[in-house]
């Protein structure tokens, strides 16, 4: 008799469930309803696909996008699952064929749009058929408070009365409190069990930067950090999308534009190219992305900020669905938030809805201007606590001590007031710096008492102070969006009732648009595992074979195999079909289809170069980029002082920094083997041995984060010391060549 676990292995090629997947599946198999909140790439689809294969009848999956249906059907068909879809892009003959398979009971899973589901004739047809379950994907679309509201989703409540007794699942990756409540009430899932593992995507590195020659910053990001990789760049308008795509193409970056203004056939063509080609950059409005199931998107860039943190979380989650390292870069400027505010005020909403949308925008501004770990701020917005800084965002990777800028804040506010509350941050900064610009002369601002009193900060730093004051509600934009106004909160700063401490941006000596290159950041995550030239040859040969196979089958490469599966083949070096069957992602259908061909390729490679040493598969946790990729100027200063002074405490005292900041500076050098872990951690040999044993044991058991290790050792060894010791294990290859620290969420298995 088949069980969820046997289906998981035989069909999908995985040995174990992750997170709440098994509990969800068993709940649905027992006939229960469920609301499933898992992060993008967290394996939501398995939660209905496996019950669909075990319950009698056909599973009906309601999805908002044709592209998502098509991708899912392709992937399931490759796994030997009888799947189909009904949508408007099909010919009449194609639709008749799918409906015939449905009526004959030859479909395990049928994907359909909500509009087609609501056709009475279709519901009448379903009423006479055995149904395994209903799955409502992207369920947040039902909420008017959400960022992707779709009115047609409201009609899906009819499922409860029209098909009683059939289990229903509502699935989404992003839903705050009000949206969750809407999903439960509007879809009549009041008695459903809610499964939520959290919103963290630990493999995504969050980077947030003020705009400074943004086109060239983007170009360096694409060509230096992500050469030849696929990704998405979001812009706010169609015109901006077209312009940036053309500019990138002229710079030699393969880029396509995507927006709702293109005709449907052209949109489909461009999306198909993005799904099937490697190294393509899609410049798009938010019309692109929902349901895009491409697992190897290595980056998402917000060239213009999104409207809310919900949208940001949803859109950045399109990177790294395969669990491998990915980056999310957001560039922002004061003018962006002014434009977004105007857009939100003009969209026709009023009353509570408008207040909510503006509050969401304010939360986004606060996120951009925060000095706290990005992941902590983001998860906190969704009601989750992160016990420790993530170590995988720009704040954590480049720690800069916050300084007291209360006096500077008072100067900035005073200057805004004395210039008449009608000018933007750029002009106010010019006055503070004593610049004799044409506007300063025209308005006589050189005669003001605030003229030239701000020499202690650079223009960039003054603008950062004013952005922070705006985020704190002490400044706001006027109706034109071009001038700054004082609010009641400003007087708390001016009267000394409130202070301000913040990180100030550094002003490195560089040419416009240039920034120090991040050491090692241009390397692929695969380079951390492929150790020898022979393994590199095998990796490239497998990728070339996959590309040719996918092209011949007219499917995206990941439908054949994900990168993780190919890399596990390189690492484990299977010698026979039984060895191939043990590879993650190698289900029975794929073993039958590709096994013999792969085995012949492997035997040919082994004959030429030798089999080499078999190594363990990829770590069970989501693969995070190592912290060792980044070593800033200030980190190197701490390194030199540490070599002179010999202790973290001494360096912290000399530099006037916190010890935690110095530890963060030194971790990259421990990770690369340039510093001894035990000396930096300041522990005894016995403590080191005990801690390393606990680290290895708990990581092998799949434990995430540092808290389980800390607790297992009775709290006797500080968190920072444990991080140093784990970095030492990476350097020695005892946790995998670059098995990065895990942090809260297990990897997707589908």
C-alpha cells in the first residue's frame, strides 16, 4: 500500500518531509481542510500533490496564472503524474482532450483559473465526478487588504456549499494578520487547521542601498556578482521597464522587458524564454512574477521600491526557490517614496483602506532606513521574532557602529524651517554645507544662520539624516513632493526631548557609481562544493547534457533536473542505478527515463579521470552564502588590530566598538582559514572539542540556527564564540567545504 513517504521517494525522489509537510498531508488525507502558509520555495505544492495521488478522484488546483499551470503540468508530467490544465490560451481541441481525460478519471491533478471554475457548466461536470481535494493557490489574492487582491477569488467560497466533504487547502507564501483572517472567512475555512512555519528565506541575502548612480550599480551587480545568472529586475512603470531593458542590452547584458502593455502572445513568448534560457535578465513591472516557478533565479532587484513589505517579501521570494544562495537588492531614493505616496493617494481608495496602504508604505520606508538586521525587521513585520542577527544581510555583513547625530538632526530640521519648508533634501544639504549654488544665491540662503554649519557631514550623510528623520515622522513631503515640511514630532528633536543615533554611510574615495568589489561574491555557490578540476568537468558536462535534453523536449532545464540533483551526482559519484536512485530529486520516472544515459556518462567520465572520492550530499539545510564572502575595509582594520593585540576585547576597546561587531569583522577571516577559530573564540581546547562535537551532531540532525547548540551546551559558551567555532569547521571542511550556517527554514524538496 502506498504511503505519503513512499510517494515522496518514488515520484519526487526525496527521502524525508520537511517542516510541516507530512502533518499537512496526513491532515488532508483524513479529510481535513487546511490553510498553508509556507515561504516561497518552501514546498507548498507537495502538500496537495501527494494527497492528490493517494486520495481517490481528481485534485482541482485553482491558480491565477496560465504560466504557473503550464510549468506545474510540465514538471508533474516529467515525474510520471497524470496532470492537465484548462485555460484560455488552449485551443478548443486541447480543452476537449483535457475534459475527456477528466471525465474518464485519467487525471490525478487538474489546474484551472478561478474564472473558468466559476462557469456553471464546469461545476456541473465536477459534481458528477469523484474529487480528491480542492487546492486554492496564491490564496492571499482573496484579501482586499493584500497586495494582489483579485475579485474573482471572492467567488471561491462557493466550493464549501457546492462540494461539501471534499477537503480544501488554501496556500500562500505571504499573508499578514488581516490577510490571514480574510482567507479564513472569505473562503469559508473557519474550521480549517492553519499550518505556518514562518516567513524566513535564510538563503536570500538582503541588500538595501540608497540610489547612487543606480544604473551603474545595477550593471556591476549583474556583471560582477551574478555573471551569466538568471534574475528579475523590477521597475515601477512600463516606460521605465522598456528603457532599462534597452540600456542593459546595449551594455551587453541579455535582458527582456515584460509588462502588461505587451500583447498576451508576446508576454507568453518572453516568459517562456526566461523559463528555458539560462543567464537571462527579466526587467519587469509587478505584472511578472506571481507563479513563476523557475528554481534557479539567483537574484531579484528592486530598481524602484515596491509598495509594501508584503509585496517585497513576495517578490524577493522568487529568488532562490531551489534553496541555493540568492540575493535581493533594493535601491531607493527620497523621490521614489514621494512617487509611491502620490500613486497610492490617487488610486481611488479612501478611509480605512487608504490609511492601511499608507501605513504599509511607511513600514517599507522604516525597513530601508533601519540600522537593525534586515531579516529581523522583515520578520518582525510579520509577527515573527529572530533570536539573533541573521548574518546574511548588508547590515550584518558590513557592521558599522551607530553614532549620535542628535545635533546634526537639529541642524537639518532648523535648516528646513529657515529655508521656508519648501525645498528638498538636496538643497537643504547644500545650505548646510555652505555651497554657493545658483539656487542658494537666488533665494538668499547664504545669509541664513544655518548656511555652512554642517561641515562635519558629507552631502550623502546629510541626506541620510534627513531620510531617517522622514522615516521617524519628523519630516514629511509637501503636496508637490518636492519640499520638506516639519511635523509636530520635529519639535521633540529641536527641543532636545528626543535624540537620534544611526549608522552614517561612509564616503569612500571612488569614481561615481563605483563601489569596492565584494571579495569572492562573483563566485557561484556551486564553487564552494566542486573541489577538483575533474569534478568541474563532470558538473559542466551534466549541465550541458541537461540543456540539450531540455531543448529537445521543449521544457525548461529544471524540469529535467534541478542544479541540486546534478551537484549531488557530482558529490556522491554513484556507480550504478541503485546509487543514482539514492540521489535527491531522482524519482522512479526520472530514473527510468534518464538513469541509463546518466550512468553511461558517469562511467565514461570515471574511465577517463577516475571516480574520485565519494562525498556526502548537500547539507540538509537551505544552502546559505558563507559570511566569508565579504570582508569590508573596517573588518580589515579590526583584523590588523587583532593580530597586534591578540583579543577581541582589546580590539573592541581600542576601536570603541562592541565586541559583537568585532566578532562579525573577524568571522570572514576565520571562515577562510586566516585566523584560528579557538583563539578568536577565546575558549579552551576542551570547550572547543565539546562545542564542535555539538555543532557537527546538531547540523547532521538538521537543527537550524545557533540556539539549539547554545542550549545543548547549557549556555556555557557565548553565541559569538560558537559562530567562530562553526566558521572554523567550515574552513576545515568538517561541515562541507562551505556548508553555510543554517537559520530557521529547511530547504524546498520540490
